[in-house]
C-alpha cells in the first residue's frame, strides 16, 4: 500500500498547488480522468485475487473521494479568488466627474435666481411669472400710480409705439410689481409668491443698465403683518449672504403701492476701500418693501377689510454683485467669455439649501 500513499500525497499536492482553474482541471484529469492515475489503477485490478482486489478497491475509492473533495474545495477557493480579481480589475468609480468637464458656465444671474428660489421655496413660496411687455394698468395704474402720478416719472419707462395697434398703451415693465397685480387678479389668498424676471428702464452707467432683473415677493392673507415681512426678509438675507448675524435696518420710505413702505439696509464695512458685509456699523441699501396698499388690493379685486399682506422688490444684479464681488453691472450683459469663465458657475451644481447654495 505504500505506492498508494505516495500516489495519494502526490495527487493531493497537485490539487493544493494548482494556481488557477486550468491547472486544477489538469490535476483532476490526471487523477480521475479516463486516463488518470486512479482510473488506471482501478483498471489494473483484474489480475489480483478477490480478497486483494476488495482491499485495494476500497483503498483506491477512499483516495478517489479524498482527491475529489480536495478538488471541489480548491475549485471554490480559486473561483472566489478569480471573481475578486475580476471585480478589482473592472471596478468603476461612479463618483468621477463627467469628462470632459462641460465647457459652459452658468451665468451669475441664473445662479442667483436659483439660489434665491431655493431659499424662498423653503419658506413656502412658489414662483410666478409675467410678461416683459406689460400694459399700463398692470405696471402703473393698478399699483396706485394713476396717469398723471409723479411716481411714473421716476421710472424712466420704455413706452411701446403710441400710434394705435396692439401695442398701444404698453410698456416694457419697469419693475416686477405688475406680477403682484396679475397674481391677485388670478387667485384668492392665501398668496405666497416670488416673481424673478427681466425689467427695463432707460438708464445706462456703472450701476444702471436698460435691462436688468428684479425679484418680487408677495404675501397676502387675513392676518399678515409687518412682523412677517421683517422675519421673512431677515431670514432671506442671512441665508442668501451666508452670514448668520447679518443685521438688517428697515428705513421708512415711499412707494405708491405700499403703506407703510420701507427700504432695507444690510450691515457692512466700507473702510479700506473694500466692501465687507456683516455687523460692522455701516449700512448698504438692498431692497424696497412695504405692506400692500389697501387701494392696490381693491384694484386687484381683493377686499381690503378682509385681506392684507406685504410685498418686496429686490435687484438681482445688485445682490449678485455684493455676494460675488462683481464691480461693474454693465459687464453682466457684455457676453464676454473670459468674464463668464471667471464669474460663472459649474453646471449641474444646482443650488439647494440641503446641499449648499454655492458649490
Ligand atoms: N417695485 C419697486 C421698485 O422697483 C420695489 C418694491 C416692490 C417696493 C414691492 C415695495 C414693494 O423699486
């Protein structure tokens, strides 16, 4: 039986040493295949006596089972290893940025609108829109600026050609406030909307362009008061500028469509020729607001004894310039690619309160 022990050890060693599935298969064929070592020994037992054959047959079967079991074990181990190597080799890093990186940039105006929309959406506002070409009623009359009201003069209005036709009495909207009128005429309170969009005034210098953007806000309900106005704007400004203790100052002012009216300043520091926002003792005006004038509510079909609310209007370029340190308003609309590459934002990095306003 010594020869059998040697054979057994040899076969088991070959199985153990098989480095891959191919050499394992070769070892299997060499032991158990039709021309394998064990098979050959089984076949050669014919010459033995019955007794000897029984004994040797049993011994060969044991070795056969042992070898078969070793092969199965080794096969599992090698298969697992092969799978692991393959997974390692074919690994895909799904966190890689898309390549090549998109060459386009998001314009700061679009970015700012996305940011402020995210903040106001979180406070329960929805977005309303109106046309750039407005009629006289929505832009002026309904907002408590009758035909000969001096406030109309402040607005540097672009009038559409006066000689009859479909555009008679139309203007390029001088502010987003006509969207207030459209919203109130269309639906009953509670109303809680913002309306970002283009506005137009005939003016051009460092801080004025004939087309610019505003965002309007309007909240109407039965018990809305100036405390709500204040809380809403304080929360917005702090979230937008990312300064938790940014102070706001509400200064009495005048707009024909709000009463009382206020202008809002935020805290800043101008010393050293540089502008820094925060609690530093100096002030910078950023928006106009007030409680919607009862006459405006009535003009828009709402009962001013039942409803009240607040409105605000803010220049989008202005708050973009302040947040992103853009010095000249006119550059926003020059379509200069170098400017856009510098001040623009990477696409797909959509602002959200959860993920951060700016990537
Ligand atoms: N429409 C005003 C403007 O363009 C801003 C404003 C809006 C003021 C709403 C008060 C309320 O200057």
